[in-house]
């Protein structure tokens, strides 16, 4: 845990627990809404299970990032999660959205 705290620049165990809680809530909420979102967007289309899985990933990724910032804000960890989202977006080629 000490290495993780150093890597993330976290000062206390309490902050680490809060960050894990935010990740857990965000993952659960995004998983819960991914199915209904796909159903709403594509309706009763008969699509391959693999294609449906890929579509869920593509659609849920931006939703997950927004939820991460939202729950990070609620738990007073917005700065940490903003850095995290920024790094993630740069990894996928969306770094132009952020000024350094």
C-alpha cells in the first residue's frame, strides 16, 4: 500500500480508502447502466454478442469517466480523479481536450 500511496501522491490511508470506494461505486453504477443504455440506443436489433460487448465498451468508457469525476467530487477527491481521467484520456488519444 505504501508504494501505491507514493505513486498516487496520497497522504493518508483514509484518502486511499475513499478512492477505492469511489472506484467501486463508479464501476458498479457504470455496469448497471451499460445494459439499459445499449438497449435504449439500439433497441431490438439482433446483433452479435461480441459486437454488443464492443459497443458496450465504447459507450460506457466516456460515461465511466464522467461518473468517476462526479463521485470524486461528491467524496472530495475531484483533483485526484481529474488527474486520473486526464491521464486515461491522453492514453486513448484524447489529450487534446486538456491543456497542460
